[in-house]
């Protein structure tokens, strides 16, 4: 870790952080600016050193906190379930958008998102009705358990063979 480089560029780093915090510049714009440059600037090197410190601190917290690992794994599982649902719905083109124009690609991707959102909405409504029905019949269903139920389930759709011709 090169602390001298960080200290030498501390004022520039603070200005950069203030610009990002005030939303005067997007972090993606900063990264683009650094990547366009043919030679690496000292400010970019100082940011890289700070990134190494942040990664080290995160890894220490990761290894010492089982609850953080569980939270991260739950987020990864949720994201993977959403991708799995999208792949299941969008099987006709084997998950590839082959349209040439940008507008057609956006249209197709928006259609996929609309269908997936409709499935998730239906599952959410159906699950809440199912839970209400079971509770009316005297079944005890703790609210803490419902946190682990996901509306991203799609296995029942297999029997209906979703074919999205227009997407």
C-alpha cells in the first residue's frame, strides 16, 4: 500500500469525493475519464490504493461476520433467481437478443421485463391470497417465515409452455 501517494493527492481525492457526493459528476464519468487516458494519472493510482484498503477492510469484515455473508448470499440468490426466470421466459431465442437496431433491442428487452414483472406481480398476489386463506383456516404462518418466500418462482409455468412470439 502506497500511503505516500494517497497523502500527496489527498486534496484532489477530497475534491473528487465532494463532486461525486454533490452529484456534479457521475462515478462512471470519472472511470471513463481515467480509462481514456493513455498513461495512468497519479490521481487514478491514488484511487486504486484507496480501493485496495477498502477491499482489505471488506474482506476482514466478510470473514469475521457470518451475518454479512448470509446477507450477501441472499442477495446473490435473489439476483440469480431473477435471471433464471428471465432465461425461462425468454427461451425462444435461447436468451439472445439478435435484433440489429438499438430500438428493437430495447423494445425486446422491455417486453421481457414486462412479462417477468407480470409473473412476479401474479406470484405476489397469489402468495398473499394463499397466506390469507391458510390463516383464515387457522394455520399459523409467522411473518418472519414469509421473508424467505420469493415471488420469483416460475416452475409452474413449464406446464403451460410460455412462447413469446412478439418479443
